[in-house]
């Protein structure tokens, strides 16, 4: 059931669970089958693909979109107690690419999904992955260095403690909504938990709610350690586009450095935060479509 006030999410053309990954991963396909397929990687880590919808289906007008819940999140839970690491996620991505025969490979990575795309591309450039990306789109990618990751964490926490968002939390606590309408209360609490990602916190009401599995998120970030991918990104040779909201708590310099390392196009979305498909679709999607049209095989 759609959440009140949010647009409904169209049912996928096809969906199911992968058969060739180490654990079954839930996937969903949208758009015309076999037409310029795009593999879309959601953020998190530890989240699911749902919160990219319905807005990202704009790309499914003329192309096939394949999305999947990465291991440990959404409907792709793993039963064993072993940690999920960045290598786990790359290995799963390799298997997904093989199962869906996605060659030439076009990846659209959002937030953590952008970093996952970069990790995969670096492994491919080093010869440890057989199918190299043919092109990549990175939408407000998670930082490629620990330094910028720490800058993001500081800025996001600062925003969440701002007078405006603190006042919103106080209003919710005093509203009595938790007793009157628990579903509406949960929705509002979710909005406030992600408000710092937006240039305008009110826009969080237009984001499809999602859940992050904390232990998965923690194990993946810990597995990266004191990471810095910038030098390795210079070995990746494929057309790439990096887009970044000017008001994203991730510093714009992070994405500029990623674009420079990749030799990629860089587009700064003025007035947008970390979720441009919600806040700035009129800027985001034309930039994406122009790049995809220019690089279609």
C-alpha cells in the first residue's frame, strides 16, 4: 500500500529472486525489456531499492531498469551471521551482471550505490572482474575517501541538530500524533530522520520511506577502513557522469575529485540536496538522459 501523500509506485514488469548469486537477492525490472538496460544501485548501505521509486522510473520511459536489494537489506536478507563487507557487495554485483547478461554494462549508482559502482569498476580495471562497466552514472555518490566521508558525517549531524529540525522534532513530540495516528507519526518521524539530506527539509515528505539495517551498514563501512579510491579511479576507462547537489551534506569537492579522477562529466545541481530525484528532477533527469543518449551503443 502506498504511504498517504506519496505517489504510488508502479508494479514492476518482472520481479523475483536471483538464482546465481551466493544468496538470493530480490530484483525488479521496469521499462521495455532489453532496451538499453541500466543496472541501478541503491544507497545505504543496508537499505533497499524502493526509496528510489517512483521518481527514478523516469529513466524507464525508453530504457530497461533493473534494480535489486543489496545483500542484507530490503528483501535480500541473509540467514547466516557472517558480516557483509564491500567485497561481499562487489561479488554479488558481479553475479547479478552475469545472471542478467548485462554486457555492455551500464551502471547508475546513487549515494552508496555510486561508491559500490566505483569499487566494482576499480576491481574490473585491475582484472579481478571480467565485465568492465561500459559507462557509469554516479548520482550524489558517497565519498571516495574517508576524509570526505568524515566531513559528510559532521555536516549531516550539524544539520540534524539545527534549530529548524530540532523545532520540528519538538512539534511532533508535542502533537499527540503518536497516540492519534501511529502510521502518520511513523511517517513524520521518518521524514525528520532524513531531513538533513535535503536543501529544504520539507521535501523529505516526498521520499518513499525505507529502513537501513544498522549492522549491515556498520560492517560495510568498517570493511572499507581508512579508504581512498581516487588514485585507483584513474585506472577506470569508461564514459562517466557525476552529478551532485550543491546543498548536499556530502561536500561537492568530493564529487568533483571523483569526476576528475574518472575524466568524467561533472554537473552541479544548484539548490538541490542529496536526493535530487525528489528535489530537482527537472535538473537531474535531462542531464542523465543527455549523457545516456550521447553514450548509447
